[in-house]
C-alpha cells in the first residue's frame, strides 16, 4: 500500500455568494459634471441625489454694463424731457444723439449677453447653489438628468 496517496477526496467548500455590485446609471457626463443615479458631481463637489430637495432655477443678473446703459438712458431721457421747452432744432438733434449712445449700448448688450442659469436646492438642511451655467442647453440637460436620477 502506498503511504503517500490518500484515497479520500478533498472536501468541497461552498463558495459564498457575493452580490454583484450594480454599476451606477450615468444620466449625464460632461467635463467636470456628472449625474448618476446616486450622485451629482459639479466642479469637484459631490451631492447625494436622494438628499436634494426643492430644486429651483434662478436666472442670473445681466452684466453691469447692461444695467449702467439702462440707467444712463433713463437719466438722459429725463434730462431731455425737463429741458425740452428750451431746445431748438439743433438742441433736439444733439439730445437725440446723446440719448442714442446709451440706447445703442443697451441694445447691443441685450442682444449679445446671455443670462446665467443657477440651480439651487435644499441639501442636508442648507440652501446651496449646485450649479451656475451660461449655456441654457447644457443647463437643461443637467436639470433633466437630475429629474431622471431622482426617480
């Protein structure tokens, strides 16, 4: 009889079931912004999607140049109206030119400038600004992704 060989089979140990980790569903990914089924990541800040509540959109303010041109147009118009009875034809032409300058600047700014879109929410008992975006299309994509993620 061979003493080096054991005829009894080795016991088979059961392999424990390891639950497969589901990959997160990615609803939006662009540059430094991600929206998954569990997280919103914006510029290195991470928020749990389930803890976000009361999402709201705020349109940012216009540029200071736009506001300055609007105020200047109003001031010039008031001055022209107050001095209207003292103006002759040359005065009216001059007043029109002076009034036209801030109005042209204002019109240019209103046509050129885009508004900023901000996304605010309640997060862990605080009101936080989650996102500030110049592009309305990108903002809408992120907002839509958050809606899907929160379901």
